[in-house]
C-alpha cells in the first residue's frame, strides 16, 4: 500500500494506546500489523519472503484520532522517525519534549 493508504487505513482502524503497531516499508510499499489489547492482528501479503524490510518501527501509545491536522502531523513524524533509523548515519532531527507526546513542527 502507499503512504497515503497506510495513513487512511491506520486512522480508520482507530488504534488504542495499548495496541502495538508495527509498520514496515519496502521501497515505496508499506504494510502494518496491530496486536495487543482486544485487537485482532491485521495481516498483509507481500508475496514471497523478501528478507528484512528497508525500514520498520513499532509504536504503542496515544494516537490523535479526533483531530485530522494532528493526525497528519503525528503520522508524518512517525514515518520520518522510521526512515531516519534506516539511513545509517544519524541525522539531526528535531525532537519534541518528552512531556508533550505530539510532534512539534518548527
């Protein structure tokens, strides 16, 4: 699925804070799974095993489901965080304060 489809699908799934969300990217294709709480795992088929994905991340915590602007910012930051870990050399990314769980665009 595309990045936009991933965002739409995750938002529609309404993840809860106790869910553990796994997101992976292979090239431009994304996939995700959700486990935890009372959630049934979401599964996908990427075809034959391809080895490790290009990037992946796990997230568990609050999701800004009620505010579309916050959702878009949160989702963009989550994907940027995932991709920053796959680049090799550390990149100087802006971090938001630990006491404020929502991304701060500067």
